[in-house]
C-alpha cells in the first residue's frame, strides 16, 4: 500500500484540490486510489490539530481505519491532504512570537517523527509539498490571517518577523526528508503548476493524464477583502473575542460588498523590501532547487517594480466612516444580533449541556 501525504503549503490551491479529491472519492477508487479524510471533512486538518494538541493516538487510529477501508476498496494508493502539516507548530500555535525558530524547529522535528511512527511499517509513504515564491506566500498568508482571525494586528513587517522561518522552505522540508528519506519526498512549485493545480496533481502525482471524466466542484473563490476594509479589520482585530471571529468574518464579507470604489492594492511590501527579502532567502531557495530538483521561481525585477509601484495611501477618515456606517448596519441585522447573543451566553455556561445547545443554535445562523 502506498500513502501520499500532501502537506501544503497554505495558499497554494490546497482547498480547491481537497474539494476536488473529496468530490471524486468514488471515481478515484476506480483507479485504485482512496482519498482519506474524516466524515464530512474535505481534509484531515482536524487530525493534524489533534497530533499537536493531544498526541498521536487519534492520528494512528485515523491511518489504520483508512488503511482498512482502502484495502476493502481494493485500492493500492491512499491520498491524505492537510496544509497544516507544513510548519505545523508555527501555524497551529497561531504564530507565537515568544518561541524562537530553534525551539519551533525542534518541536516540528519531534512531531514529524511522531507522525512517521504512527504510519504502519509496511506502508510505502510519499511526502508532497507545493511551494510558491516566498514574498507572495508572505503577503497571501498575511492577508488571509487578518481576514480570518483576530490575532494578526500589526503591519506586514511585524508579521514577517514572526513567521520568517516559515518562508525558509528548505529548513522545514529538510526535516521531512531526514525523517522519511530523500526518495520519499518531492516538492513542486505552485507557479509552475498553474493555471490548473488539480491537473498538475492528477498528472504528475497520481499519474492520471485526463481529468475530464471527474467532477469539477463549483467553489466560491477565496475572495479577498478590499484593502481599506482589510486595514479597518486589522485595527479592530485585537478587540474581537476569539469566540466571535467567524461571526466577524462574515459581517466584514458583507460590509466589503457595500463599499463604493474599493481599493484593491494588496502589495504590502515596498519594492526594495521585497528585493531584500528575496535576496536574504536566495541561499535557502537555491538549496531547495538543487536538492529537490525544482524549476526556478519567477524572477523579480526591482527596477520594473519601482517604476510601476503605487503605494497604498492609507485608510482615509472618509473611507473609515463609510466602513463604520456599513459595519454598524450589517451587525444590527437580527440574525447577527441573535448569533452574537448566543455565543456570549454560551461563554458563560462552560462545561454544561446548555452550552452545547447554545453553540448548536448558533450553527443554524452560520
């Protein structure tokens, strides 16, 4: 039995790929491929979260149970996907800046070794990771975590200082190579896989040349908020209760649709900052290209970037007032008001059946 572990990274089309694989479970079994994820989930992120928080027993059970199901379906290959496996300590501890890179990487190695120990010895394991040019990865990750969470409140440079080691792909992927072996690990560049990462995965990883017979699930694009709304949300994030993050995310998505003349400038790095970052990472990227036989990332032209650079002017008082007006109007909608009340009531009833009922009621609004 062969196990393909797709470990990310974030922001490389992982959600689209996972939805495709999940939607085509039955079709994949006809080719001897079994896609493994918990019931009603499109990936096994929840299992990886449990690995970090509680140990490897839940992971061990997940792997053994899906091996049994794959054998019952006469599959020769299992595919499991979780973008949380790349830089899992840094990401799942929500970019904890108190930990040094050395501490983070030591914990990362321990978790990868724990993962390897949970996989039965007779299973041939293959690790796959997609990576994109680090400056683009940084900006996309920064944008995503302002939009989705309430923990990122600083400028992009502050965020960079916190997660810099995540951009050093070679250091992280070397851990996987050391634990699983060089021949068991492969890396592909996100940019080279475009415009269709699903086709790239099916063709070059699973060896299926034609995906026309598979279902193509309709997915909503992972839409960005406009830059002004992003800036406003970033400034508000530190005041948002953790229990209300999802609620706030949905409110801001509706606010964004109401904004007139939205600013969509999402270049967070100055051209010279971008050049300096790529230069600093170049030795690591060169080792990655050499050791994992990768094509080069797209070149960055500093002079052209300087010539075309249009700085974001900042959140004006007029635009701030417009956002505040729409935010107030949206969050006063009866559904959002009731959901917020239920969430806050649930926080006062921890450990009781009433709390579970209240949280279950909030899901109806979501």
